[in-house]
């Protein structure tokens, strides 16, 4: 039996790419763990249950975070199976049966799945690490292709560095193909964010600016239709610089600290 099964949810979009990866893992002795039943489409839920059957049926449903493209079929799968729903906080997911603390473990039979609190993409994000199999189910911390949208870059960078300490064979992201060289991908993401930070600092060197003015200075090769997404990324970088006391904002205009 494979360590896990990947099922692509039918929720393709500009933000999700081909769709969200739903994961099914576990052995008959412990029952199946389902990570991110992402869509309530009946055929997708049927596929989840079918994949879970050879692993003893759905025992628990785990959610990496509260974004709609990850929880879309969660309540419906619980209604079908009676399995409890687990996630980081009821504050963002009121329908949860149980909250998961950092370090919580779940048996998969012969292995252990450990929850890791990994904020940055959003405040309630969890990854799940299969300890003996050395597989990280990475949610939206990384993507199989391209990069991810970041809410809090300071926290996100700490998350990336924390994951670098794991001994991993591979990472399974929520969007895109499995990542075989996990450490190289993490190093690539860190380098990309640091390069973007330097571009934003250089743009601020040209004078104070609003977020959208900085987008136009930095993202010169991006279509205007994508500016709102770019603005989200620029805002995350600026908040990190502010938290590090390297930039300040007044009347929606940003400048480097000490550049009065």
C-alpha cells in the first residue's frame, strides 16, 4: 500500500491552479486520515471514501487551514462518515470538533503524523509531518509550481526556517505536483522572498510610496490584472520591514526608517 493517496479536487481557478490536493493516508488498524477534503462535489467525496476504504474507512478529517479551497467538503464528509473534524482554531473554523495544538500526533498504524503550527500564509495554518515516512503534507506553505500568497511574511520566514530542520524525503503541497527535493525547494523560497525584499527596499529608496505605487515600481513585468495579488505580497513584505523597525507607514504611504 502506498504511504498516501492524492486526490485532485474539482476546484480549479486562478488561485488554486489545477485544484486542491486532498490527501488520504493511514492503515486499516488505525483507519484513514483525510487531509483537506477540499470540495463538496459528490464525485470528489465518493473518491475520498473509496480511497479510505482500503485503509479502514475515514477515521479523522484534518484541515491545514480555513481557506475555502481547503475546507469546501469538510462538513459534508463528516456527515457522510461520522468522522470528527480537526483544525487549528474554532475561531476561524467554528464547525471543528477538535482543535489541534502544535505537536499533536495521530497514529496512521505503523507511523505517526505530527501537526506543526506553520503560520505565514495565514494565521491558522498547519502542516502535517509523517515521521517514519519523512513526508511533509505542506498545505499552502509551498506550491508544486510557482509561489504562494503570504499574509504575514515575518511568520512565514520563521515557518520556512523551521521546516528546514525536518528530515524530509518529499513535500506534498496542496497545489501542484509532489516536491521531491524538499530542502532545495525551501531554500529556493527563502531566496525568492529575500530577493523580493531587496527589490521593495530599492523601490522605497526612490521615495515614499503607497502599496500600489510600489507594486508598479517592483512588478514591471506583471499584467495590471494581477496587481491586486502583487499588492498583497508587497503589503506582507512591508509589514515584515515594519515589524523589524526598518520601515514605517503614515497616511498609507511607506518609507524606510530614517528617511524623513
